[in-house]
């Protein structure tokens, strides 16, 4: 596996995690008694995952170019 493939695979893995966290947030939002702290924690995790995905995509672009 090339370094570009590794970066893309890592980005894909992170995207799967991001989607799972997004689903958790949707379930939390649908609850009758929303836990604001838990929602903030999930949003923070989503933001961090998005930054990591962007970094891996930038890495792949740099390595391929």
C-alpha cells in the first residue's frame, strides 16, 4: 500500500467514525430529555474528526502531487 493509499484509507476510517458519532448525535437530539453536555461533547468530537479527515486528505494530495 502506498503512502497515498494509507492516507486515503485513514481518511475513510475516520469518516466512518464521524458518521457513527453523527448518528449518536441525532439519537441524542431525538431524546425527550436532551443531555446538553453530551451533545457538546459529541459536537467537539465531530469537529476533531473533521479536522483529522482534512489533514489526511491534505496529506494524500501532497504525496500524490
